[in-house]
C-alpha cells in the first residue's frame, strides 16, 4: 500500500481504462433518462489554456455527477476549426491552414485527454472537415430553398490590407483588428440569412429561458432592440401641395417630441444624398468624408458628428408654415429605420451634440413637470415627462402624447405606428479561404443556383497559395470553373465562405446525431436536445447564442426538427486571472522568467534586474501572464489541477491562479488518499459522523446542481476534516467510502485508484451517487434566541420540539436574563424552536 497517491501513474491508467471500457460513450438508444452537458467547443489555436481547463472541468463535474445519478449522459467535444488565425499562420509560417489546424487539434486533444475529462470521443468533430461542413452546406441549401437566404449589395467594413470584409466586432477604433489598417466602407454583394424574420420569436423566446443568466437575456434583448414608434413622411417645402406627398420618410421612437424638431437629417447613403452628390461635387466630397470609419453602430455613435446643410427644406406635419432644414449627417445609419430622422436636440444626445456644433435651435418640449418648461437646456434630457411647448399635446404624459400623435397621423394619413428592431439580417459571406464554401454556382443565364445536394460536399481545394493577400479561392485556376447545374453552360462557383458563426450554430445538433448521409437524424437529435446545461464564456453571450437560437428556429420552421430553444440552461463562467509582471524597460514577463530574491523581491532570471508587479488580469498572451497547464499537470497531476479550478471562487467569478491554490488542492488529494488507505475500523457507531456524511451528501448534490462548485468543495473539506478527527469505526469506514463517491466527479483518478485499492467492485465512474437519509439531516438540538423586552440577551440550546413551559423555565433561569428582571416577568412569549421573548 502506497502512502502517496501518484498521479503520474494513476492518471494514465484510468484514462486508458475509461477509454477501453467506452465508459463515456453516450448510447442514443439507452432507456435511461438523458442528460446533455456541453461546453462551448474550443478554437484550435495551438494549446489548451487555463480558461479551457476551468470551463471543461465545470462541465465534467456536472457530466460525471449526472452519470452517477443514473442518467445517460452526452458530453461531447469537438473543434471550431475554421477561421482567420489559420490563414494568418499560413501567411506568416508558410504552412497550410489545414495542417496547421489539424496539428493543433492533435496537440490539444492529447492535452484534454491528460486532464481526464469524461468525454465521448467517438463523437468528436471538427468543423473544417468535409463530413461536417458538407452537411452544413446541405442545411444552407434547405434554408435557401425556404427563402431564408438572400443576396444583397451592402456596405461592409473593408480592411484594405487583409483584403477582407470585417465583422463589426473586428473593427477596433476604426482600424482592422489584425492589420491595424484604417477600415473603409465598401459595397459588395453578400449572402444574408433572414434572422430579422425571427426577431419577435427570438425576443419572446428569451422569456422561456429561465435557466439563463438575466444579464445574458438582457444583452440579447438589447441586441434585438425592439422599439415602438412611428414612421411618417415629410414633404419638401418647394413642391406644391398634393405633389410629393412623401419626400423624406423618417422613423421615430419619440413622436411626442415632434414640436421640438429643429432639423431633418438623412444618411450619407440616402437616395436624396446620392442624387445631390451626382450634381454637386461638394456634396460628394462631404459624403466621402462622412463614410470614412467603420459601419458599426458604436463606431458611428462615437465618431465626431459631421453635417452638411443641403439647402432643402421640409414642412412640419402639424404646421404648414413651419420649415425645417434638411442636413446630411454621418450619425444617421442607412440600414436602420428609413435612413432618415428628425432631430430633437433638447431630448436626444446625438441631436444635441449636432445642434450645438451647427447652431441649430434647441427647444424643450418635455419637462419633468409643466412648470419647468423655460429653464435653459444644458444637456439632452432623454427621460419621459409631460409635454410642454407642444400645442395640443401640452400637459399630456409622454406616453399619452405619443399615442395622440400616432393617432392623428394615422387619421390624417401621413404616418403610422411602427415596431422597429435594431437586429439586422445576418451577413454570412466572408472573402476567405479557410471556411465552409457557400454551395452556390453563379450562371449568367440562370443567376445564382444552389449546388445539387448529390454533388455535396463542395470541398475546399488543397492547392492554394497565401503569398499574396486576398482570397486564394478567387485566384485558383480550376476550382471555380464549373458547369451550371440548371442549364449546363459554363458558370463559376461562389468563392465566398461562410462566417464561422454558422459552423457553431448547429454543432450541438451534430454531436447528438451524426449519420453519414444527412446532417442529423431527427429522432435521435430530438432524444438528446435541448442541451441541458451549456457552459462557456460570456464573450459569446450575444452573437454565438443568438445565431444558434436563430439557426435552431429556422430548422424548426422548415420542419427539420421540433425544437425552439437549443440551450435549456446556460452558465457563463468567470476567467482565470494572474498577476502581471513588467521589467523596468517596459517588457511584460511571464512568471516562469522570474525568480524571487530575499524579502520577496522579484527579479528577471535572465538579467537579474528587478521586476515590478502589476494588476491581476485575465491570462493573456499579450500580457504574458499565462500559466501553461502542461507543466502543472506534470508536477501535480490532473486531479489537483481540476480541484483547484473548482475551489477558490464561485464559478461565475474570476479565479486567480496561485501557487498556493494548486498546492492546497494537491494536499487535499493526498489527504483523501491517506484516509482511503487507513485500515478498516471495527464495530463502533458514530452517529455524529454519520449525520455529517448525510448532510454533506445533500449539500454537495445541491451545490453541483446549482453549479456552485466552490461550495461543494468547501463541504468536502469539512467532511474530510471530520473524518480525520473521528475515531475508527464502521461508520468512519462508510464515511470514507462516501467521501470517495463525492470527490469522484472532481478528482476522478484519485477516486478510481482509491476505490480499487479498497477492493470495491467496478469503476467508481459507474457507481451510483450516494443517497442521503432526510431523517439524518435534521438537527436534534436547536439554538433558541432569548430576548428581554425585544432585545437579544442570550441563547439557549434545547432538544428540538421541546415543550413551551420547559423552554420558558430554562430561559428565565439564565443568569444573563436574571440581571434584567426585577421579580417575575409580566409576560413570556415562546416561538417553539426559535425564540423566547420575556416582557419584564
Ligand atoms: C426623434 C427623436 C426625438 C428621437 C428624441 C429620439 C429622441 P432606437 O430607440 O434606438 O430605435 N433614428 C431613426 N432612424 C435612425 C437612423 N437611420 N440612424 C440613426 N438614428 C436614427 O432609435 C430610434 C431613434 O433614433 C429615432 O427616434 C430617431 O431619433 C433616431 F427626443 O426621432 B428619434
Ligand atoms: Zn444556367
């Protein structure tokens, strides 16, 4: 019998046994109840980092726990394997994106296996393989056939160095996230998915997701951005009444502010702006200037406001003599509302900034109360209130005034109430090589034609070069040349590939069911879905989750699956952080480059120079404060690493990596081992310990169910100490056995090794989660508060359910209570098991 647990031997042994026994392979035809636990699949960037370890450990504990509870568990793993970094590597290191990606996958798979995750590796998938993306192409064609895919010219963020379209999130301060080049706007024909058709459903559906964090639902709600307002027409002043009834159509969410309008602004992309530009060079110049910079709402919001007075005027809808100037303004988006608005400087932040800059009138039409109407407006007042300076609206609440204006506009026929969403259709075209080819052929005669399904997958060609920027598919000599599937004449393949968010919008369905000849088997997929618990980073709270929700609903709408929401429970975990270190000359240093001198002084090993400690921040390559899991695994073994990931912080918060933390986890592993190796006790009964065990079983189960892993760890520390202190007995042996079952999800190698050493049959991974006896959870003694005249003076302990008069006598007899009494109490109130109040 060894007195130390040796992870170097045990980890590999049990990983091999689990693999040989196919312990974690999920059986779709199992009669057991099913449970689907999923962590967001990783991008194969090179190596596993601590953030992955934390994320997957949480999922693993839940998956193992559910298995022990008797569920058939699906806990799969795969690779989100398409994307830019592989192409960057190809350009920088002259390797093929495919081999770079597949090498990384091989490395990371081995790393994950070393941590002993209970994964069903038989279902492993990589989105960059044709057996995955070919099925994605089939789904794309289904959506196309159903009219949920279309092509449209649209303005995109163009990175002139990487020669690619950038997503809004890839534009940082007006520059390309990778190249740093100033982003331009450019018009291109792009493929779009009609996510806006689902805006209302996606919003409503949030209401059913009661196992999602509120903050994520709120972020999705804001992203969808539903607003109720009015759309109406302005007439140009110089067109005769009757003609030109709708010259400039605007959308507003604040019809109640209509009497505060001081200008009308149109987007630089508005047809009127374009028409003026064709005639007047100064307009064209202005438009060019206004278009520099990214297209995202955030970019436009923060850019300096620029305007151009066109000289045109429109008539106020409620007053034929009131004219408003028409400006072209850079903050008006072309693809929101109607691409035009009326500005109310007193009540809108952007309009205020604009009017201040260009000297336009600022007039309050909403006030907190009717008498506040004449104070000067010093900043935009965006709150609701009551209408002032607004003719027939005066005195109405903002809500009532809105309704009144919409009502009058609808009656008179110049406008109507309208619901607007901020959500845009999803542009999925990427001008890159390393992505799923969009399965379309362009024919001069027939237009864009879907590739017939029997010709799928459209496979990426391997012979491509990355020595010049741009999309290698565009310059491939033969790949793009095909015949039109409809008319047979020479045609060309679409060379755009799909946004990688498409790949991650359905991988959880493919995990559940992966036939060779279609994307998934409906019955099998439905038997697992929705994912019971999805775990990942909050950085995916908006786009990934929204796209996956949309894709699922789109499949449901076209009758491919009956499932509305793919993820029943969602958990977003905190990050792993570490102190940062900087040399005197400003270089970030990794912890392994440092040495500690006397008095805790940190020095750089290479130079001996002193190093300053910086803030604790998310582990990142740029700050060099990462800790590579691999050497830690070598030194401490998988269970200590896993245990530390669960221990110190609530899982939704950040976890600071520390040497002390991993040491502590490692010591715990050895403590459990020593207990497990203790000789069996004989006879003797230890009710106190038995109760502790049952309470811990209940507490650990509850904590894991609630994903409060740090609480389960704390409960197990307590139990371990209690066992260590308890004298040998049969109850103590049973306690140790239960302790092993309880630590098994978190420290599975230790648990298996100890389980086997103690001669228990089978693997602990297959053992049942211990039951607890509710009777043993009840405390027999209660602590009762004793008050005198309503103030707490002392407490007493009594058997649970003790009679009132017994407790009353005990309370009055307390020496502390006696000091407050002069003679017999006037009255005594007893709340059984809780409280005694003595009125002196
Ligand atoms: C008048 C007004 C008065 C407005 C006021 C706001 C406050 P949300 O709520 O985000 O949907 N708007 C309309 N079309 C626009 C476009 N294409 N680009 C930029 N802004 C646009 O925003 C709706 C409000 O944004 C609209 O209501 C309009 O300004 C502006 F005190 O109209 B509002
Ligand atoms: Zn054709």
